[in-house]
C-alpha cells in the first residue's frame, strides 16, 4: 500500500489509478523528476486543448480561445498540477468532463441517440478513473437537461424523457458517490443539516468565492469595492456605447449590480 492510494498498480478507494500513470515513467526514467513533471505538464496542455475545442464548438472560436487562455494560466502555482497526487487525475477529469459536455451538446443539437450513449459511457469511465474529481458532474447533466431538453413541447413527454435519460447517470452517481463513497462524502449531510438549523455562516466560503470571481479580494482589500466597481462600470458602458452595443447596456447594469450585492454580502 502507498498511503491512501491503496495497494497494487491500480490502487483502491477514491484515489485509485492516481499513481498508475507514473509507473511507466518509473520503469523508463527511474526517479528523474523532469519526466514525472513532464507527464503532468503534457496532461495539463491536453486538458487546455480540450477546453479550447469544446468552448469553440459550443459557443464560438473566440469563446474557446478565452476559455483556453484562462485555464492555461491556471498552471502557474497550481496546487492541483504541481502535486503528483492530484495532477494527472485532475487533468483527466477535466478532459473527460469537457468531452461529456460536448457529446451531450451534440445530442441536444442533432437528436442522435448514440451521442447520449457516448456521454453516459464516458461518465461511467470518468467515475472509475477520476472518482475523486468527478463527484460534481452529475449536477451538470441535470442542469443541462433542465435548461435545454426538459421543457420542450409536449412538456409532459419531454419531462418523462429527461427523467429517463438522467436515471442511468443517477444510478452511477448513487453507486459511486452515495452507496460506495468514502467517509468525506457523508459530510454533505452535516452541511445541509447545519444550513437547515440556521447556521448560514457555513455559506461564507461559497459566496466569498462567487464574489472573488467578479473582483479578486487582493484588489478590494485596500481599495473600496464601490470605487473599483464604479470604474469597471464606466469602462464597460463606454465600451458598449462606443462599439455600438448599447442594447446590451441593461444586461451590463444587472450583472454589475449583482456583483456589487455579492461583494457586500460576502464580506458580511
């Protein structure tokens, strides 16, 4: 046994297969660390390409470039990349998540059932080799169904078909993360219970993270948030009007207002 990876080349538990990709590296390069980190960098690069391609296909080429760039710069000082225990597993999960989403999008656009089967099989494969990192993705499938597939006409038939499509994903999710999960998964019950008992401070990390997506806290800790937000607001409004996009003004105002509320709320 090697720590919490389990025994044997494929390990056991939620971190099984975490050490498996490094076994050939050891046989060819011994303890040369450059080879190990080279594999990790390659997998991160591959994940970046997948993100670029998926966003390019679903939205457009520009969105793909932006998404790929934002993901690529995350390599700097990334704990999930520089730690051998997490790096390849995390990259694998991102690659598989992107491909699952792409197949589900193709199923939505074309109606061809084999795309759905491909997404389902990839999800099962992902929960096998990247169990520690794919626990959230069942929710993505459910949200996708609700947004794009559940409320078509006739609605009752559409809802029934959505429920049937979600069921196999639910089965895999239940068996891997509920029924056969490690002890940390049970903490979600404690979390939900604390919220129901009025311990709303447990949500601080969640709302703080959302606010940090809009304006990083290292910017706002010394400068009033309202000043930063006002500056961004004026800059965006000028850009929209100057570029002939004034019709999007209302959405900009709504977004910035939500951002301001989120920043204030998270600080409390």
